[in-house]
C-alpha cells in the first residue's frame, strides 16, 4: 500500500506562514489567469490581513478554504468554496490554485473533488467556476470533475489584457436527490 503524496484539510490558524509562502511563490501564475491583487496585498501587512480575512469569513460560514499539503507540511494547492444564495437556492462558487511546481500531479483534481463533496454536504444546488477561455488546464480539471460549460461569462482585465471568461457549472443537489458523477468515487481519504 502506497502512502499518499498529499492530504487535504481545512485552513487553520497554524497555516499562516504556509499561506504567505504560497501566495508569494505563486503570484505570477495567479495573475496570469486572475485579476491582479490590490497593490498592498503582497506586503507582509497585506498578507497578514488577507489571511485574517479568510479565517474570519471561514468562521462566519461565508466560505471554506481547503489546503492540499505535502506530508512535510508545505502547500501544494488550495481551494475556496464561497457560499452564495439565489432566491431560496444555495450554491457555491469554486476557486482553486495549484503551486507552480506541483501542477499535473492530481492536486487540483482532488481539491475540486473535495469541494464537490463539501458542496453536497452543505446542500448546495450547484457549484460554479469562472475560468479564462484559454485556461485549458483548469477547464480539463473541472470537466474531469463533472462540470459542464454553462456559457460565456464576463470579460475581465488581467495583467495580460482583456480576456473573455467562461462559466462552468455542476449540479450537485436536485430536489430529493444528490447528483454524483462517476469521478466522485475516487476521492482520497
């Protein structure tokens, strides 16, 4: 029996230094496919505040942050599931990122699968993700996890210019039933 390369757990106060390192290391990769952070975000004070906000919002139930950790403790990736409501239906907005040196190892797929299971447990009707039209790796991960193209989304201003985005959606809970995908059966424990 082989030992897993990483485990997934919820963000905790003990993750502060790992969060700072992950954010600083992956800034350029993040901003290639996402809006740039505010000018002071990457300062020591800005990262301290960002971490405190994540924890506060997680404690308030507004979002959940999950971290994929190497057995030695450093982060391989993270996902955030934001709680939303439209009318009477609750749904989740999913965002995730893999460490630039740990792409193509299944980290993103497992983080997304974990969020799907959490979305089901929370009773979300569906999960959504927004990706740039040219982020083929993210589109493949989401598709592998049962997400389907829900159409074009907004055009966003990135460091590399104005880029069109796509909305991908996965229904996870129908009235009276849960919608699972065959990919859900291979979740890591």
